[in-house]
């Protein structure tokens, strides 16, 4: 397990830095303050991920965290974007089965003053997962609707995919009257829960992350089961 101390909570300085970065998103401002970013934002986030990994292991939760592979870089990839601002104005990391942010099926931690949240699920999976996902839903709608019910019981609602298909996907036209017809047009399956800034500032936030991860588990396991059945494609 990663040798990092327990999560200390984010200090006021972390939120101040991110707020100022939003107003001064340029390299000349960031570079002399890079140490502040590393100490006040990156370091506690690494501790959070390591702490969550330890707690998940102790509770037999099939998730882990990697303080290196699980954190997203603050640097934006501007090569193919009209937005040339160099930095993200939030910090983020994931818990997943391997700890890597490249895994399918993650718990996503988003740190942004006034807009923090924890998300979970599958954002824009490629067709190698999306096809069997749709097939499973179409052929066994009761199973997927049970996942939806469990999420709703935990006060989590699948976010409607705003970029969902206008028509039934090719190969699924015969399911247009199914109870899962609308879901068959979705491209993502995620749930989110907002987090107050104050919650992020206490060591108990690790417990909060683990509790939410448990609530999201039915959705994660639905996709993992599909992934494990078709290893040759994925």
C-alpha cells in the first residue's frame, strides 16, 4: 500500500489558489506559484487517494487508488482545442479497479471551489464496451432497471446523456418499445453527487468518498461484469 499519510483535508490555501488560477490562467502566473499548487492541492489529493485505497482494501471494496496513476494533470491539452488556456482550474483523481485513471469504470473526485463533486460510472466508453452494454440492457432489461433502482434508493440518479442518439442505435431498432429504449440511445452512464467545500477540508472526507463509492457500486459492477466476459475485445 502507498506510504503516504492520512488525508489531512484541503486547507483554505488550496481553494484560494484554484480561484486565483481561474482569474490568472497563464504560465507567467502559475510558474512562480507551482510549489503552492504542489503543496496545497496536489499533495493532499495524493494523500486522499492513498487513504481511500487503504480504506477500500480494509472494507473489501473492489476499488483502489494510485497517487500517481490516479491523478489527472493540471496541464490542459490544447493541441486540438480552440480554448488555449494552459491550465485546468480544478484538481481531479479517480479510484478504479487497478488505481489507474485509464480504467473503465471509475469513481471520479473533482475538486473545484463551489463546484466539487464525486462521480462514478462510464463516461463515453468505446464501442467495445458500449455494444455489449446495450446488448445486455436490451436482452435483460430487468437487470439494468434493478441497477437504476438501487442507485435511486441511494439518492443517485443516472445523468441523462445530453449528447444521446436521436434514433435507436443500429441493431437495436426492434427494442424501440422496450423499458430501456431511452437508455439504449445513451453514450454515457454516470452518476454524480455534489460536495461542499467544507466537507473537503476535514480528514473525514475519505470516509465520505468510500461511502459514496459503495452507493455507486451497482453501476460500476454492471460494467465490470461485461468487461470480464469479453476480455479478448477489451
